[in-house]
């Protein structure tokens, strides 16, 4: 019996199988950006770690992934995209197993570093594979499929992490990657063809070191700032200065050397620049709202983690619907129009969220979340397709690594920004509201209120302080949603810089370069 060789496999079938492998890699990595968050309290006890130590489980992964995202383009060109993809998928899977069997916090942080280093390549490589595998006319469909993993992974991560931790143990947060990772590695080895290796390429070690210092210090500052009091702490000042120095030397070196670490030819493409800009905004809004909605539902509305996760997952339903219809829309409407409509819908939902209180019902949250998911999907799919529309083929892998990097930095900025603002505004509004708590406040003198909130007793004062804190917290959340809404509206006019997506609507467009060949 004759065995079917990869060369004999029809292009359509091979492309479908590689698409599945790229998607599983994307989902696996995207899930891990948020799935471990809810398991931290359980890890803390099991690993005998302090609160500050266990937070390094998240920080180590974020910093390692950020640093290793930048050189992906060079590594893929030098060693071949398939080789790099297989090694990183296998490394991520192995690191996940190591995380699951970690015996102390030191081992866990080390293994999360390895997981972040290996996982950094999965999303940009999967995107570049799918961009090359589909002709321009079908890239809207390809980016819709790919975007499902990127957008839905972080949204569904807390729900899946909460369910696994509650029903099994925190170890399963990492063990869940094993079957997916093994299937991905085998699929890539069997169905993906290697790209041409450029063995004569040399590595710009100084440029990489400077950029790694800049990015790593920036991510540390953003991640640690809230825990240590931002610029009240010497650590944050040191990280800010080191980051600035790293970026300065990177740009100074890159603009004066013949072979820079990152090819600045990327930034001559208008569509790519606009893609990077809007990817930062997507990172800020997507992860910023996630960082707000989950604690809002748990702490102020009293929902358990699984219920909060399912409510948050409704945003994923909106995104999923949009990504199903986005290719059809892109075949008829300019990408810049869809992006503007998406930002408009997102701003409208943020305006609605600025009115959320402790009396907001689940139905309202679901409706707003679904509409917001639709808005984000309308931005993400056209943007990921048009950003690479006019970019030369040889720059595509480097381009996907840069867009992934700026989106991740945007998410870190968004989370840090909204949490810092939430903390400061809660403190400020608590002080403002407390100014009205006086014996001369008529509301506090009403018989039904005075019988419950008796300021002459410790219980009454404690209850009143709890009410004031809750109201201050609600106002702070509303202020954060206003901030994100104005940011979204501010970038609306910038959609005009996005070039025409006419090529995406040409059914006869030829495949520029096939990733499988």
C-alpha cells in the first residue's frame, strides 16, 4: 500500500491542515496569557510563596515573551520558519509540563521564563504562515480564522482557568496544553514545508541586547508599578531609566549600522505603520477592559469567578460572530470604513459601561459585551489583513513579530493605566465622599438610615465606610471606562491613514508566496 507523501497532498488539503496547526498554536499561547491568573492564590499556598513572589509567575512570562518576540523575524529567516515553529511549539509544550510539576516558586518562575521564551514565536509565526498560505482575496477569511484564537484566547482564559482550578487543581492550567501542543508539533512536522534558510545572515547582538534591555525594563516597570507604588518606589525609577537608555542605544545603533537587528524598511509601508498604531490601541482597550470587568463583576456585583467568566465570554461571542461575517464584509466595504465602525461601536459600549453600578444586571452586561465584541472584531480582522497587504513577502514574518510585540506592549500599558487610575481615583473619591459624612448631613439623620448606620457605634461606622468605599470604587470604574472611551474616539480620525483594501476584493488575485512551498 502506497503511503501519501506530503508532496502528493492537494494544496487545499495541506493548507487546511497547516491552518489547523497554526490555530492550535495561537490558541494555546493566547490562552496562557490569562489562564494562570485565577490560579495564583492556589499556587501561592502550594508553592509556599509570598504574594510578591507568586506575582513573578505572571511577570516572568510577560517579560520573557516580550523580549523574545522581536528577533522572531531574523530567526525564521536564518533557520527556516518550519524549524523555528516546531522547536518553539515543542519548547512551549515541554515548559508547560515543567510548570505543572514545579515544586517551589523558584522552579515555577524559571519554567515560566522558558514558556514565555518559547511561546513568543507562536502567534507571529502562525499569522505569517496564514498570510502566505492564502491569496490576497482570501486573507480576510484567513485573518478572521486566525483572529478567533488571538481574541478569544485571552477572553476565555480566566473562565477555563477558574473551572480547571476549582474542579481539579492549578496544575491542570498547564497540563491542558500537553495534548494540544503534541498534536500541533506533529501536525507541523508532517504538513508544513520548510522555507528557504538564509545561512549567511549575521546576528546584531548589540541591537538585540539594547532592545531586550529596553523592552524588558519597560515591561517590568508596567507590571510592577502598581504593586510597589509607581514612582514612589526607587525600583520603578531605575527600570524607567534603564528602559530609556536601552531604547536610545537601540535606535542610535540601528540607524547607523549597515545591518540593523530590525529592518527599518518595514516602517516605510503606510499600511504597516497604521496597523502597528491600531494594534497598540486594541491591546490597551481589549486588555484594559478585561482588567476592569472581571474584578468589577466579582468584587462589586458578587459574581463567582465562573459566572464572571461566562459573562465576560459573551464578548467572545460577539467577536466570533464578527469574524465569521468579516470576510464577506471586507469583500464589499473598504477596510478603513470597517475599522472606523468598529472603533465607533467600541466607544459606544465604553460609554454605556461608564454608567455601570452595583445594580447593573447580567442582561445589560451580556448585551454590552456582545456589542463590544462585535466592535473589536470589526477592527481586528480588517486591520490584520490590510496591515500586510502591501508589505513585501520577505518582511512578513518580521512584520508579524513587530505587530505582536506592539500589541503586547499596548496590553501592558492598558492594564497598568486602568489599574493605576482605578486605585488613585478610588482613594480620591473616598476622601471626597467622606467629606459629606458629618453630623449635619440630613440624609444620615433620617430615622430609617440612622437606625442602621449609627455613627455612634463601631459597627455603624464600619458599615458606612464600606458603603463609601464601594461608591468610590464604582465612580473610579466609571472614570476608567470614560478614559478608554475617549482614547478610542481619539484614534477614529487616524483611520484615514489606512490605505485602500481594494486588492482584498479582487477575486482573481494570485498567491504572492505560498508558505507551504
